[in-house]
């Protein structure tokens, strides 16, 4: 019996927004587990389009930075989408990263305190109708624990497969086995040309190597030496040397790449590690998002 498809990431890029809605509709027809969209290009607006233009598939933000709007504005938009969609919308929230703070013109406080305060203020808006589940973007155990205490789920991005069972020990066993949402955004390149697929994923992850919170997480996951070498590269301005420390073993732990059968096996490995909802973040070795998602459709639904 065929295994159920994972969830999939769709991004409504400029001048291709209608196409993104159509890809989401096709994902629904093919039985994908959900549609999750990252913070770029107005993901809350894209989710509202999905509320109107899909019928059954769950969808949500992964993530919406908590500093981007007021908690009240998030609550009003979220309650609207949750109601219109029949309860299919989830609000994925997170603290985002240093470069985005500059873009948003904000000065964040402590991550745990800011997320906790946001959830409290969001839920105080209790006259808007039912509010959606809150999914907390997590990497390390303190935020995982907070997600278990205050949220209805958590979502990783670029997590380590081998480290995930250890990370999830921060959740009570009942939550790990219940309907508590556990997702991971997995960079994925499906191609018979394995070297080309690895190169695509390495480019995708290169930017994350500059972010301290990701480096600290990957140190925790067993890549202390590699992350310290990258920090030295950054300090000395040797940016071209960074990709060589994103080696094949690390890449195979954090991403999926290669032929369709290998990628399907990888999705099952993530499920076995405790991630109930793996989210394929597809890139293509031969094209853009449209080609990448078509490759994902073919891989999981024929």
C-alpha cells in the first residue's frame, strides 16, 4: 500500500502568486498532508488565498515572525482564516533571524520571553471567534519545552535527523505520541544526479550557516568542529570556504537529495524519528519552484 504523501512548502513569489495557489490546489488533489509557507512574500496573505481556494487540506505559516505585526492584528487575520477555512489554518510563529530584525526595524528581547508574551497577548483577543492552533518554530530544547507548554505544536526547519529523537525528549511522552503537531521543513532536491542535488541543497543551506542560532543548534546536534570552523571563516572573511564544512554527512543528516526512491525512504526516516508531518521544501536541479514541486508530486503520488 502506498505511503501517504508528506506536507509540502509552497511560496507565493512575486508575479507567480496565482500559480502558487494553483500548485496548492494540485497538492490538495493529490492528497498531500498540508501546505506550509515561510515568511517571505506575504505568507499571511497567501494563507488567506488558500482559505478561499482550497477545501480540505490543512495549511499554515511556517513561520510568521512575531515582530512583523501586532498580536491583535495576527489574531484578527488568524481568526478570519481559521473560520473561513473550516478550522484548517494553523499560525506558525517564530522569532526569525538577525537580518530580518533590521528589515523590520525592531529590537527583539529574549526569544523565550518574547514568544511566551506574544502567545499570551494573541490569546487575550478572545472576542474574535475561535483562534487557530499556534505552532511554535523551534530548534533547541528550551523552545521545544515552551512549545509543549503553550502551543499546539512545533515546527523545526533544517533539523538534524539523528538528533531529533533527543530534541523531542523535551516534550512529554503523551505529546510526542498524540495529536500534538510536530513538523520539520526539510530542504529537498529530487534528482538522479546525486551530486547536482547535493550542490543545490548545499547552496540552500549556505545562508543558514551565517546565523548563530542555527550554528548553535548544529553544534548541539554533533557538528561542533564544523560550526567552529565556519565561525572562523566568517571572522576572517573567508566566506568561500564555508561550503566545504557543509559536508556530505551533515547534508545527508539535514536534507533530502537524490532519486525519488531515496527521498521517499528519507521521509519515512523522519517519521520514524518522531516528526509526524515532514514538510518537503523542494528545490530543483534543473529549474525553479514549479519544476521542484512537479518533481515532488511525481515522487510521492505518481
